[in-house]
């Protein structure tokens, strides 16, 4: 087998592997939506707790990293903004102001739903 054929075979194998991982990412989005919905409910019920904000931040962080790798740049950018806003709330002293976290979370959930409808 020529070096070119080996290289082409390796590239095809890599592309197939990335496609499987991308498909798995898309398959897990409904679970992420469910987790984020639960955390949003928890945020409304426990306005003085940073725990739901931390959970939201952790999921946003993962989505930020993964979405861009799999061709969902806008989803990744929204997740990055959500992560950033959650960090501000987590680091803040005094009463929690989660308005921006809530706004970016709703935007992220809308973007995920849009991606799922298109898939």
C-alpha cells in the first residue's frame, strides 16, 4: 500500500471517528437541556444559593469547549457568555444577581432546541 493510500485511509478513519463523536454530542443535547431546565428551576426556587449557578456554569463550560469543535460556533459562543456570567455571579459578594445568567441560559436553550430541530 502506498504512503498516499495509507494517509488517505487514516484521514477517512479520523473523519469517521470525529463524525461519531459529533453524533454522540448531538444525541446528548436533550439530556443537557433537561439538566439545564432543572437547574433553572432550582435557581428560581433557591435565589440565594450559588449551587444552581455553579451547575449551570459547569455545563456551559463543557458545551463551550465541545460545540466549537463540532461545528456549532454560535452555540459555543453563547455557552461561553453564559459561563462568563455565571463566573461573575459565583465570584460576587452580597446578594446574587442572576439576571444575566438567566438571560444567557434561555438563549442557550433556544439555540440547542434550534440545533436539535435542524439535526
